C-alpha cells in the first residue's frame, strides 16, 4: 500500500474537524436520551412483561452510553492533543523562518 504524505495544512484541517465530531457525539447522546425515555414509557413498570423488557433493553442502553462516553473522551483527547501538536508545528515553522532569515543576514 502506498504511503500518503500529509502536509501541516492538511493536518490542521483534519484536527479542526474534531469539534464537529464532538457536536455529533452530543447529538447522539441526546437521541439516546429520547430513546431511553421511550423505552421507559413504552416498556411499562409494574408487570412481568415490563420486567422482562427492561432486563433485556436496559443493559444494552447502558453499554451504548458507556461506548459513547469513551468515544467522546477519545475525540476530546485527540482534539486537544492535535491542537497542541499544531501549536508546536507553528512554533517550529516560525523558528525555522527566523533561522533562515538570520543565516541570510549573516551571509550578506
């Protein structure tokens, strides 16, 4: 498989998408809240069928919420780390320009 070379500008564009991903994860969480409410209301409370329903559905919802929380944490961490890396790249680029300018000054 051929390797892909990624420029700093491309990396910046990719890391800039992480807030959007975070927003989508929040929307999914809101949908889960709605689904959970429907499950609670629709599944009933006081009879054997309601008990069976909730024994089946509730653990799945818990796992889904846990998965969503882990995904949010991962996206948040990568986004923050990406911002840190982009700041580092910007500083290195500025220092490289300063060095190049000082070398040109010394050469003349």
